[in-house]
């Protein structure tokens, strides 16, 4: 991506500044002070510092934009635009010393996601996309995988944990998918899962019970890389809010979505 728009330049600068603090704290992960936010849901000093950095940097560049942030919630701006932010996607990985996490920023304008950025600071991989201009990783254009058969595909997912999600439904979905694919992976960072679908590393991905900041940037990336990202049972243009998401290329999205619908006891659209 030889040319980067002003918006993506602003997003990258903010993300990289936040990532520097995360990498410093990741190196001292055993010394981090951690507070309990809910069942199996931890928030670290690193998370809060990164969010503060993102707010300061993005507010300086676009003072009229609002925010929706994982830790500090929503705040309105004077323009019909807001940043949707997860300062540390993959918090549990981070706190356990697993080097798989990301800084995530999406821009919503007039109710539509127009730009997304996912920065993996450990691998120094910057995934970004703008509506209508494609998706990229470190200047390289991204395309979803070209596989056509589920039996040849590797599919990613997220597993519900203590106090969250429908464990019985997930078990049914996992059994349905496992019987049809080459492999299933669970890496613990939803935004990176979607970025990896956009990059063709995973052939597909599904998960339920996420939040807006987990999925907006990545869903845009998948679409800009030539794939589909929808709610489970949804149509190609349906907005992904996090209640559920299924992402894949145009050949696999339908079959994967059908497996998930049937596991949930739902008929196909039009049946």
C-alpha cells in the first residue's frame, strides 16, 4: 500500500504509540498489577494505559470524533463519527505471556465502518483496510484464501469460557465443523482471527458473544480482501456486531454458515 490515507496514518501513529507501552509491559508481565473485571475477564494496567494513549492521540488528531472503548465506554463527539477501540485484544494471552495480541481501531462514520486497523506488535504486522480500497498487511495487499472445499480448510474459532456463552451450542457447532474440515484452531484474539482470514492464513472463522470492538475492523478487512463476514445466518451486507460472526471466502462462507445453522437447529434461509 504505497499510499496511506490521512485517516489510516492517524490510526497507525496512535496504535504504534500504544503498542510500545504494551510491549514494554509484556516484557514484565509477571509484575503487572491485575484486577478482576468479571468471570475469567481480566483487565491489566497495560490495557488501561494503552486505551488512554489511544484516546489522547486520536482526540488530538480528530477532536470532533466520539469514542466507543472497551474499558471506558462510549462518548459522543460533535461529528457523526466515532472510534471503536480495543486497546488489547487477547488480554488473557497477554497476561499469560502468550505473544498473540493486538491493538484494534475501527472508524465508524454515519453508522458505517469505513476504516479498520489491527496491529500485532510482537510480529510487527500492521493489518489495515478502508472501505473500497482493499486490505493490506505491511504494504502487501491481502486476499482471502482460494480453497473451495471445507475438507481442505483450516477454520478458526473462539471457545466460550467460564460464565460466558452457550457451551452446549458451541459443542454442537464444533462437532459439526470438525467432521467436515482439515483442522480447527483457537488462538484467543478475535481481531487477529479475522485479519488472518483476510490474509488467507485461515480459510474461515466463526465465534459468538463478542463485542463491537472485537469484530468491526476485522470484518471490514475480510470484505476488502474479497471475502464475506456476516452474522451467522446473515446476508452478505449485514453488519457484524459481535453477537455472532462467520467469515470466509465466497466458496466456503455458505457451507460453513450452513453447518453452524444446522448445529443450532435452524433451517437455511428460504427453506
